[in-house]
């Protein structure tokens, strides 16, 4: 249960950072928080009470004892995608700083209307 | 056929004679009002003769010369559309509405000729003439419509016929008749609407460059014009006439009353003239029209 | 020989060439720019090969990994999907031809790789039959697009790219949340399978995933409050990329929404709200476009407006409305794609994006201007161009079961069309009749660039003057979607 | 024979393309192709003289058949379109020389406009109609802006208003389609016959807005003065003579093809025995007659004057068509033909003057009668026709309209119509006076009359004014026959006019003209008998003792009716355009304001939009799935 | 301030709604339908002991192809953004030199990191982990190298060749499936082998190895680009 709540809070916190924070890096952190929250949510969806990892590493493991493998696979994908996004985002922030000399989001608005 | 040709020749001459007689009377009458002796009564004939027979005529161009001719042609044409004394010459070929526009041909010819004289006084005169025409046209149109509605026809001879035996439109449409009387002033350019030719400002306006036979033609045209306007009024409101004498008497009566007012009135500025026509005559004519409509 | 009529090839071929570009970039150098052309030429062939199959069966399903859905991912091409992927391939093809002459900045091999990936991702979004796969395709598209938007690396491009990235990744997260909700509710990820299992869910349980997915896809699909990145990103990107972004991306995202709405989320209550979204999108897009001085920005806003229009038609939720939406999608993809390509060539010649600097181009770049005029006319919906037929259809459909709101909407749509006409005609008259103050030597764009424009223009003209096949095809496609044939066909053909 | 309809429709389009391609070879090829194809169209049009063909299906769209058809009424407009286009093509050869304007696509656009208009008159269903209507709008837009810098702004206004009008029609068409699923005229008529009054009124009003924009009926006329005056000289007659008639044609189709007076009378109250809808249309037309006349009187620009005059004259057409009586409708249709003739003549003649002098500012011109006598004479005929003075054609049609109004006792409309005609007298005189009469400026002393290629179309039209004036029966033949198809009682007419009983009076134009001619000849003979006159220079003039020299501008032409302007000052101040501009500006400011508050460039704001959207959905879910 | 409060309320609403939605699908409850199929048949069908791997690479292998593409796109995007025209050259005067312990330590650790990473991705079908994890571990080794030797530059061409080759391997392996009678992309055509041995599960290990290389080279490339952004100066055109 705590995982659910935790993931919701992470998402909310991330959104809060994205909306309220002025610093580009903090916004990126916010984005990452959202992503983490979502990943946590995915994983916790797949959990089955008392289940174990879906790996038949030794004989005697039964399918009924295992948690759902799909969310784990999805999380794997999602994490990589987040990582890619973050890498790109950091690159953008570096260049933004170069061009604007600031990390304040309010000052980076040469494109408008 | 012979009769038709005869009429065709006689009618314009008759009209000219009547118009000319009015011109003659007017000169004398005005002089008497102004406590002058005045010229001899046939002075206009002398004038016209003199002008027509002048040897040295100048022209500013073809249109300058054609102008008076078109004007006279137009006036003669209108003569045929006004029934006099039981002669309905061309009233079957064109009704009251057509007549209103046929009467414009003469003005157009006059305007064209004057325009070609390349004198700004003439142009100003035409500008005023046309403006004034626009001014009196509104009440004129309204009263024409009233009369047409009153008798359910636009055929002038039918209108005249309907007014036979003293059922004049003057009695049934008194307001329209009054307006028509005022409008005739405008159409004839008499006081207070003589702004067109105002000799003091624009040196007789459209006619400023005319002389010799051209001016003679214009004077002839004026005679026709006098006839046409007054005869139209007579036909519309005074029931026409069964013979030419009664018709002449009616016309003379109208003309006489007009002269009485004519000489005591000052002159309107051109825009004031238009405003005047669009104000009281229009309102009165409209009232009359509404009465006809409601009836 | 391998059977070419396999939708999966539409995705795999470009991916193959993407990696080939990465591999050969170091030694082929600028030679890699020919690879995308080959890739999309192959894609067009595959799409064409799919046509008879799709017409015969109504749908073609390709599974992966040798398993049946829902246990494996499948690609499902129905009529409309096929049409859109054909357009995507065509646009990709002409844009990559255009790139041969257009892109001279380094690093070229990265650009071409990303470009190929972008179009591959869009095709993928259109044809995928698995909802998580949709998310992956969405991310492939987005991330390729982020890089491409920043390709020029100037101030504007970086800012636009960053804004796009932040909004896009928030959107991606919401999309993922929505997908997860569906998974939690049904335990499966195949669209048809989910559609089978959502029927016993309450409205509430369906609404939230829908809202999340709608938000996610709406960001890509340029729906009103979510589209703020678009007017920045489209102008900043190279023109060939703008052409793809504008021509296909919004269309693909909206198509995804349409398909999910008509399979998984089978409810009627929502359409009124979608309509309001659509109208707001339309109004803000067209009105904003009117005030633009920057030509690409103007076209970008116009894209928003067009999106609003076909989204409105979709939200009518009738066969006719959907048919109108599809026709408008086709019209928009071809016209707007072409316009961006034309404008790219013009900007190259003039060296500015300001509309006033385009004065007099109509006389100097005759062919380009001609096709720009055609594209603009088609977007405005002037006959005899295709936009006219689609607008006709949309308005006819909107008034089908008219109530006061719909009539008001129609009035708004037509008013916005007037606004659209206002700015396009302004552009045209500047181009044809403006006086060029600056003395710049302007030539016609190179033949290669013109080739792509002419190809798109010709296609547009052909369907304009001979619209019956497209109209009929779209009618069938719309009927299938409304009648939920997607599900029945997928069940019949082993999509489940 | 039926297939010819499609060929006829295609001819100008093919011709346009060929002219464009041929122009790449040589400009004479372009001229030759344009002339050939416009002539071909004219010939093809004559094949359909007095023929009625119903329902040639040439396609189908959204389940509605696309139909071409022809009947005498559409033939009348077809004739106007093809004949005028042919004359204009000929005139253009002289006027649009290669070195004056770049011509590469001019003939293509001209022929496209012609083709579009042919499409409109041949249309047998509303989709075809609307399609060609829109094509006409944008092709003519390109023609208008051929004139250069100023015309661009005019063309912009034109196309925007056209689009607005077209979309208004579009709504009506869509409503009809939704109701009947077929837009063939006959089906539309049946649909309307079984519809509620509200529906009918809405349909007619929405369609009417579209037509009124094209026909430039006040208050939707504001595009016309600019567009007509700024367009190239040969285009103005096309716009004024032909294009705005399409609005009248559309109105006719709607009022009598779809509705009928009886039907309209059944579903709505009547005023003066006219259904109120028609009555309102009549009032709008009458208002345009009067107000446009006032405005025309005050113009200083020859083409602008004619443009306002067009608004006023199309007012007569619409007024006539909207009377609903046989006489009035016939008069309106006849006036459409007449207006095409004399307004085409006037625009071409003024174009000829512009061709020679390069200006259309009335106060810069003068005295050209001595230099361009043929053009003068043609223009004189044109203005006489326009002013509605017998015996030329404008008079006859106006007379029919007056009589129709008088018969229905719609006296206020009648007064307005009369006033417009008298006013027309003022402005046409101003036109001819300022251009041809008065003092000849020194710079125009070497002006010659225009080349023969430009004379021919002008004189063809000038002769037509006389022919249709003296023989109104020629046109009545077609009109009466066509109107029978639309359920009108045929009116009695003869070749020379109208016998007693048709109207409240009779008319026989040939008598009028004959007497006029005789009187004229008589007066002329008298004039010639008298001693010959001697021609003097224009500077030999009365100038209150001053000497007039060529340097002195001794000419009254600027502000010709200034004193009249003072009278109607308050009316002139009523600028409909200003009201439009006010609202457009307001809308612009409003749009800009909101755009700036939405697309702020601030990423925080953008992100919060996303959150807001999600919040709305979340709130909806918390509220139990209720969305409102 | 108002903004903060308002948006906090908004976020609270979202959280509440999320909570309400997921309350219907409680934590720990078995929600599997398709997952169960995988658990029951996965071993037999794919031969991989790690069901997650069999899902990632086989059942949902197409996702992984997309994932690889995403990563590739990100790397290419970073390369585009950090591209310096006209070649690059090292300039490290203004950088402080890392201390001795770091340099030596990283040299010692680096091979082990590579080894560990390789182990992870080679055993992806048997144990938790796989290509992505292993690749990232290897990339972190490169990061360590960069930290201790800021002047180092990787051979970028080499990296992209590895990238390309690895990606192509994946695609080609998938395409082979289309030439087989099963006619399915990514069909696992190799023999399944014995469960829980290295050589098992058909093409899965090969794909994972390719992914490992790809991820490693891509992350290394990204790291290289970012380092270069700090220390390299563009040579100018």
C-alpha cells in the first residue's frame, strides 16, 4: 500500500517541482521524480502478495508463487526511456545555460506569442 | 396618316407659340411690377430673330453646337407626350414615368453643350442645375406617384380623362397640387430657384459662352420648356382641357400666379434650395401620398 | 521471397537503415544521406503491397516472436492506418530526398539517423496494436524529435527543444500512467484484448485512463492547452523535420486517440468535451497564426488550427464526421507537409523567416510559389482542392444532428476558416505582389528540393481532381471504426 | 447535345491552360488562344438559345448528384458571361500590352473566372454551384490584384468578404443537405416546400448573405468600390458587368427556383402583398440604390464613381427580382443584362481613357472629346443608358421595375428607385463632363483615340445599348420563356415594347426614338440653314476680363457637386466601412490579447496547462464521473 | 504564493483521484491474466529461466527494439547538441587534476567493472539483469575513467560502429524470423538448449549481448559528449 501512496506522492512532487520551481535543474529533477513515481507505480501494480521474482533459477519454483513479470519488463523499458530523456534534457540545459547565461526558467522566453 | 403628320407638325409649333407668348407676357409683367415701362410685348420674338440671323457665330466644338439641338429635340419629344385638348399624340407609346425621363433629354443636351464650352462658369451652372434637378425631383416623383395611384394608371391621357367634368386632381389631391406648383418653380428655374443662371455670380451659368444662333436655339428651347412644365402641371392637376383655348387659359392662370410670387422672392443658395425641396415639399407630398395609399 | 505485405516491415526497415547509418556514418560520411531515401522508398513499396490485402480482409495483422496476441506484440493495419502510413512513408520519402539538398550542417549522419527514426516512430504509432508499444513508439518519436528540433543549436532551437522535451516527457509520463491504469484494470496490454475486457468497467474507471492517455497523446497531437511547445518547435526545426512534425505527428497522435477512443474507451459522454477541446484548439491556432510575422511559426499555428478542425470532426462521433476528419487529416498531411518543404526552400534563398522578406518571391521562385499557393488553397478549403471536399464533409457531418451548440461550432469553424483565409491570402499577396526592399539574389530552389515539393503537390492535385476513391475509401474506413470493426476483424484474423 | 454542357464548362478552363502554355511560346499565341477559346464558348452558348436541358449528371458527391442544366434564364446569364468575356478578352489585347504589365497568367485567370461563372449558371445542384462559386471568388481575386500595389489591399478585402459570404452560403447548403441528402435544385425545392418557416427563412437569409456580398448589396458592399476601381481596366467590366450578376442569379434561383412567391406567402406574413422576406430584400436593394448613388455623386475617381454606380444599379436588379411579380422580375433580369452592357461599356471606355492618359482622377482630365471622339460617343450612349433616359436600354428595364413597384403600391421603394435614377443623371454627367468636356489640359494635347482592337468591344456594347433599348422584345423573348419555367405568368410584350395592360401604362420605345430622331434632324437642319459658325480656341473664353492661358487651369472639375455634398453630409458620414473596421480592429486586439496570455513563452505556464487539464479530469472522477 | 497553494490543491486532487482509482486494484492482489500465461509457458516457449527476460526480449521484444531505438535517439540527440564544428581538440589547463588515489583506484577497478558488466548481460536470461543493466555498468566504468583522466577521449567512430553493429544484429536477428516458415518477426529460431545454462533460450542471449554493447557504447558516447562539452573547444570552421 505504501508503495502506491509513495508513487502518487512522487508523481505529485515531481509535478510540483516542474510547475513551481524556476531552476532548470530542479525542473529536471522534477521530471525524474515523476518518472520514478511512475516506475514505482508500475512495479507495485505487478506485485502479488508473497510472490517472488519470476526467475526459474532453481527447480521447485512454481509459477503461482511469482509476481507478474510484465510490469517488470515494462519498468525496464520505462527506465531506459527516462534515462535517455534525462541525458537529452541535461544536454539541453547545458546549451541553454551557454546561450542565456542563466538557469532561471522565467528568463528563458525568447520564443513567445 | 395625313392627320398624324399634320399634328406632328402643328403640335410643336403650337407649343412653341404658347411658350413664346408666356415669355412675352413675362417681360412686360415683370417690368410693370418693377415700375418700369418694359420692352414691347413682342420683344422676345425680336431677340430670337436677331440671334438666329446673326452672321458671326462662334462655336467651341461639335458638342457645343449639338447641345442646343439635342435640347430642342428633347423638348419637342416631350411635347408629344403631353396630351392637350384631346390630342393624345404619343401618350400610348410612353406613360407618365417615361415622360419624366424624356424631359431629361433636353437637360442633358443643354448640359453637354455648356460643358463643352470649357468655361467654369458654365460648368458651375450645370452643376447647380443638376443639383437643383435632384432637389425638386424627389417631391415631383412623389406627387407623380400620388396622382398615378389616385387614378390607377400612369397613362397621362387616362389621367386627364379621369379628371374630366371638374373632378380635378387639384380638389382630390390639394396637397400634391401645391407641391407640384412649387416644383414647377424649380423646374423652370424661376425665383427663388434662379441660382442656375445667376448672372451676377456665374454670368448666366450654362449659357455664358453661347451667342448667335446657339443662344437663339436655347431661347426657343426655353419656350418649349415653359410650355412643357406648365402643361404637365395642368394635365396632372387641372384636368387638361377639351380644347386648346381652355387649355391655354388654364396654363395662363398657372403662369400668372407663378409670376406673382416669382418677382417678390429672393434667391436660394443651391444647397439651401435642395434642403428646401427635401424638407417641406417632400413632407407635404408624402402626406398626400399616404392619404392616397390609405384611401 | 519474403512476403512484403507485412506491416512490421514498415517499422523494421527504417530501423534497419537507422542502425546502418550509425554503422556506416564514420566511413560513408555524407553518403549516408542516401540511406533514408532507400528506406522510405522500400516503405512505400511495402505500403503499396499492403493495399490489396487490406482491401480484401479489412485488416492485416502481423505478430512478433511467433506468438499470438495478446501474448506478443502485434502490428495491425486497418484501412485508415494503411492510408496514413502510406502518407507517412511518402512524406518521409520526399522529405529525405529534400534532405539530400537541404541539410549541409554537421553532424549529418546523426541527423539522417534521427530523421529516419522519427518517421519510423510515427509509422509505428499508427500501426501498432499494443498499447505499451504505442508508448514506446511515442517515445521514439518524441526523443528523435527533441534532437531534431535542436539540430540548428542556435538560441531559439535550444529553447524550443527544451520546452518540447519537458512537455513531451511530462506527456509521456501521463501516457504511461494511463497505460498502467489499463493494465491494472485488465491485466493485458493488447488493444483488442483490453477492449474486450473494459466493457464491464464503470465509466469512472475508464475515464481516468482516458484522461491520462488523452493528455499524453494530446501533447503530441497539438490539442489546445497542451500544444504550447508546437509553435516554438516547428519553426526551430529544419524544414524537412517541420514538415514531418506538422504533417504526420499531429495526425498520428490524433489517429491514436481516435483508435483508442473507438476501441478501448467505448463511451459517448466524453465527446462533448473533446469538441470543446477541438474548438479551443481551432480558435487559438487560427487566431494566433493570424498575428505571426514568422512564416514557419504561422504555419505551425495553422497546424494547430487544422488539428482542431479534424479533431472536431472526430468528436462528432458519427461515420460522416469521422470520414470528414480522415479526409481533413489526409489533406492536412499532404498540404502542410508540402508547405513546410516549400517554405524551407524559400527560407534558404531569402535567409529570413520574416514574411515581409518574402516579398516578390512569386516572381522569382515560380514553381515554389505555385505549390505554396496550392497548399494554402487546399488548407483554406477552396475548391477544387481536396480541402474543399473535406471541409464540405465536415460541415455536412456537423449539421447532421444539429443542435444549437453544433450550429455555433460550425459558425466558429467557418469564422476560423475566414481567419485562415485572411492570413494565407496575406502571405500570398506579399509573395506575389509585395515589393522587395532588400536586394537579395533569389533563385528557384534546387531541382531536388523541387522534386519533393512537386511530388507532394501532384499527389494533392490528383486527389483533388479525382477525390472519389479517397472519399469512398475514407467512408469505409470511418464506418469500420465506428462499427468497431477493428475489434471484430482483429478477432477474426487472429489478432487475439 | 447534352454532353456539350460539360464541354462548354471545360472549354474556358482548357483555354486558360493552353493560353498559359502558349504564352511561353509567344505572346501572340496567348492572345490567339484566348480569343479562340472565349469565342468558342460564346458559340457553344448560342447552341443553347431557348433550350431547356434538365439534369446532366456529371458526378456524385456524398450521395448527392452533381448536375449541369440549362434553361432560358440561365442562358441569359450564360450569354452575359460569355459575350462579355469575349469582348473583354479582345479589349485586353489592346489594353494589357506586354510592357505595361506582366501578362503570363492574365488570360488564364480571365478564362478561369469565365469558366467558374459558366459553372455557376449551368449548375443544377448546390454543390456544383457552391464549388464554382468559390472558384470564381479566388480566381477573380487574382484578377483584381493584377492591378498592382493598391489593388492588393482591395483584393484582400474582396476575398475576405467573399469567403465570409461563401461560408454563410455553406451553412445553408449544409443545412439543406442534412435535411434532404440531395442538393439537386428540384429536391431542394421540395425540401423547402415541406419545411418550417424558420428553416426556410434561415436558409434564404444565409444563402442571401452570400449572394449579397457578391452582388454588393448594402451593407455588404464595402469590397466593391475598392476592388472595381483598383482592378485593371479590362477586369473592372468583368467584375461589374458580370461577376456581381452572379449574386442576382443566385438570388433568383433561391427565391423562385427553390421557393416561390406563393410558398413564401404561405409561411410568412406579407407586406404590400409581398412576403416579408422579399420585402426586406427589396428595402436593402432600395437602400443600396440611394446610398450608393449619393456616394457615387461625390467621387473624384472615374472608376470609383462607376463602382458605386454598380452598387446602385445592381440594387435595381435585386429590387426587380425581389418584387415577385412577373413584370418586376422580368425587369430585374432585363436590367441585369442591360447593366452588363452599359456598365461594361462605361468601364471599357473609361479604361480606354486611362489607357491614353494614365490617370483616372476626374479633376486631372478634361476636354478629351476633341481627341477621342469615338470613345466619347460610346461613353455618351453608356451614360444615357445608365441614367435610364429613353430610348436606350437602361430606361426600359428601369421602367419595368418602376411599373411593377407601382402596381404593387410599394411607393416608398418606388421613390427610392426614382431618386437613384435622377442621382445617376448627376454622376454620369459628372463623369462625361470631367473627362471629355471642359478645358483640355496641355499635357493631353497629343492624345489619340484608342486602337481599333479596343474600339471594337466598346462599340459592340454601344450598339447593343441601342438595340436592346429599341427592341426590348429581343431579351423579353428569353426572359419570359424562362420565367414560365419558374411558374410566372408570362407578361405581354412586343418587339418594341409593352402594350397597354402589361403595366399601368404602355411603352413603345421605337416611337420615342423615331420622334426624337426626327426632332433632332429637324432642329439640326434648321441649325445648318443658319449661317455657319466659326470654331474658336478653348482659351477664347469669357473670364471676367482676364486672359485665359494654357498654363491656367480654367476648368471646374474638382468637387463638382460640392454644394450638394453639404446637403448630404450627414449621410456620407455614416460609414458602414468604419463600423466594420471598428469590429475587425476590436477582434484583432482581443485575439492578440488572449494569444499573448496563452502562449507566453514561459515553460512554467505551459506545464501548468497540462496539470490543469489533468486536474479537471481528476476532479471529474472525484465527483463521481460527472463531467458537468 | 497563491500559485503554489492553488497548484498544491490541484496536485492533491490528482493524487486523491489516483488513489481512488487504484483503490479498486489493491496492492498485492493478483491482477495477472497475460502474465500468468508467461509464467506458465514462458520457460517452455523461450527456454529462458528469467521470465522477465523472456518477456522483454521475446514476447515483448518489439518493445525492446523501440527502447534501443530510444536510447540510440537520445545518444544521437546529445551528439547533435554537443556537436562542435570543425573537429575537437583537448584543452585541459583549467581543469584540476584528480588526485592520485582516484587515478590509481580507477585503473584497478576499471577491468573489474567491465567484467562485471559483461557478466550481467551475458547472464541476462538466467539471472536478474540484462543488456541494459550490464551496458550501464560498463558505461559507468567509462565515466570513472573520464573522472580520473579528464583528457581522455574515446574513439567516437568506433563507438558508433559498435552501436550500429549491435543495433543491426538485433534487427537482422528479428528479420531472419520473417524468412522462416513461422513468418514472424523476432522468431526465436535457435534451439532452446537446457534451462539454466548459458547456451540456452535461443537468440535471447545474443540479443542481450548486442544490447549490452549498444547500451555501453551509447552511454559512453553520451558521457564523452558531455565531458567534451566541458573540456573541448571547437576548432571553428
